[in-house]
């Protein structure tokens, strides 16, 4: 075959990255029936109800925060609008569990806010308990609403100004124009964003675990570590995976027949509704309050703790943990970029449906919550380790021990499965902009496929390569659930280091690590904002 080498490498890579998902479904039937029955009879119903309620609350709150904000920034003359365009995405740099820890320390019964309120209004005053399902929903919504804001704002900006002006000429007020025209036209983008928020909520572990809210994500973790049953945890993981697939299918089904062709020509003047002084003030207060609550306040508190406890926090162990995070994230970013180049370039060479299959197989892992992914990775790696040890004993040799499970290979492979889709999307988008005529010209000049990739495509898509690698690096730095289950013994990352301190109610000692994670998380946001400004 013409591209047999590229085909073999792509299919092998795609199947390898899809192996954890296949392993989950193969191991689930062998689950310990007693453990599953006990879970069903006792807590599984509560786990499912809590999960569904949490997803509904977080999506509803994110829509409430994100859609009006996107409309105000995109279509109205809000104070500081240019700054708000990028400031409103800053909460995405804050891991949800860090925000939860900060607000718990601030709003808990013994926190400074409630102590001040009791001094002013009497000792019997109590605020609603933040360590609850509702509190977890608010914490998650504060960092996830930028998904809604980004996609909704882009949808509002792409709408034809002439349509909006026509609605105004027909007597619609700005509110009526928004409700009857702009919002329905933006619904597909909002639905996509809502599905992303729902999947991120399903994947969250640290926030709900810290708030003692039992969900399916914590159930997978507790079943594996509490009951010691990997197969039962795999069965629960399959249940969650079916739910994620159903969520994606529901989102696709909801817009199966919706095709909207109303994008502006690019030559229309931007429409900005003028606001009265009172409404301008209220709109600015609303938007900047979200920036304050989702990023500025938690960051300021963390920064204060980091400065005050810099001496006790800056230890050789902290430096080593930072090095561990840097090593793992760099390896994953490099491997994910190489995998993306292989799969996307084979797709470009071959075309057709067969070349698309390994690409989609490799991207399946992004839909998996971290705990589910970890179980999916542990199942085949454990089986492989046992097989190698049995083979060594059959040959009369001493077993090699655990070569994969509980080693650096496990955590790197798990992260690669989880985040490879990010690099694939970035490289695929950049590669699509390279005209086919360049391929034909390279062929005419005698270049083979490898030479064409090296001399033509890689220089042209280097921006997409860098963006994809950077995003994978940042996500790997922040990942917590998979790190907790897959890390080697005595191996800590910054995320697990911060988690251990805050779980012990020692937020101050974990603040320095949290600040590093947040600052690193700002890099892709700055990159995206500068890229948008150039375009």
C-alpha cells in the first residue's frame, strides 16, 4: 500500500489510546457481585441523584452567569468592555478545587466573614452551609461559566448586524431583540458550551470530595481504594461513561436539524447598544463582580498566603514536586504533539473514512473523567504486569515486578489518553488551513511523504503545534484525579501536593503550589487572547 507505514502507525496509536475504554467494558462483567449489590442497596442511588442534581445546578448557574455577560460585553457599551473581553476568561485558570478551598476558608462558620457578621448582628446569625451540594455547584459554576461566556459571545458577535437592525426597525426593544432573535440564533453554541460544562462537572473530583458530596466520580475512587475492587470500580466507570456518551448524543440530537446561515459579512459596523448611566453602572458591576468572585479574590487570598508562608512552603520537597509536574507535563505535551502530527498527517495523506477512525479513537479519552480514566488505564497495565511476571516464572526467571503499574509510565500514558484530543484539535485546525496545492507542488518536486511533512507542513503549522502542546502542558499540570490514582509511590505533583495540604485544612501551606498552578494556567489564556487580537 502507498502509505502503509503511516497507516500502521496511526492505527496502532489510535487503538493503544482507546485501550483503556475497551478494558473498562471487558473488566466490568467480572466485577465482584457482592460489592456491586452492597453499593446498589446502600449508596448508589444517592450517588446518582447527587450527580444528576449537581450537573443540572452547575449548568443552570453557568448559563445564568455566562449568557447575560456575553450579551452585555458583545452588544452593549459596558464600562471597561475591552478589558472585560479577556478578564472574564481568567476564572478558567483557577482549578475549581482551589476556588472551593479558598471560599470555604473565607465563608465557613469559623471563617472571617461569618465571625464579622456575628459581631455585627449577634451570635445566632449563620450563613447557609458552604460544604454542601449547593455550595459545590456555586464553586464549579464560578470557574466553568467562561465556557458559556466564550462561545455565546462569539456567537453573538458573528450574528449579522442587519438582522438585529431589522428587528429594531420592526419595533423590538433591545431586550426583545435579544430574546426573540439573538438568543435563538446562538442556541447551538450555547448548547455546546453547556455540554462542556456538564462534562467538566461530571469529571470533577476534588471539589465534591472536599465538600463531602458523594457523586459517581467519588464512588469510583472510594470503590477502588475503599473496597479494593478494581473490577467493581470499572463497572461504575462504565456506568459513568455511558452517561457521558448519552450527554454528548443528547447535545448532538438537540441540534440535529438546526442549520443557521446568518454570519455577518465582515464589513458591517459593530452594533453597540447605548445604556443609561444607571444601567451602565449595573452592567459594569455585574461583569466585574464575576471577575472578582471567579479570579481576583481567590488569587489575592492565595497570593497573601503564599507571601506570608513562603519560608515554610519553599522546601526541597516543593522543588522536587514542581520538577515532577514539569517532567510529566513536558513528556505528555511532547508525546501528544507527536501523536497529533502522525494521526492528522495520515488523515491528510489518505483521506476517506478509514483514515478518520484512528483519529477519533485517539480522541475518545477526553470525554473520560479523571477517576474513570485512571481505572481504565490500571486495568490493562495491571494485566500486562501480571502477564510479564507469569511469563518470567514460566521461563524459570525471577519476575520483573511492576514495570508499568505504579510507575511514571502509567501516569504519562493516562495523561496522554486524557489530553491527546486537545493537541489533535489544534493540529487538525492548523493543517486544514494548508492548501492542497502545496502537497501537489511538493510531490512534483520529488518529495516523499516524510519530506513533505518536514519541509512543508511542519513549518506552516508550527503555531498550532505550539498552541496544542502548551494547552496539553497546562492541563497536565492541573490534573488531579488521575494523578492521585496513577502516580508512583512517593511521587507527588503540584496538584497532589496542594490537595494534601488543603485536605488537612492547611490552605496556607498549599498556597504557593496553588499560585504556581494558576500562573501557569494563565499562559494559554494570554496566548488565546493575543491570537484573537491578531485576527
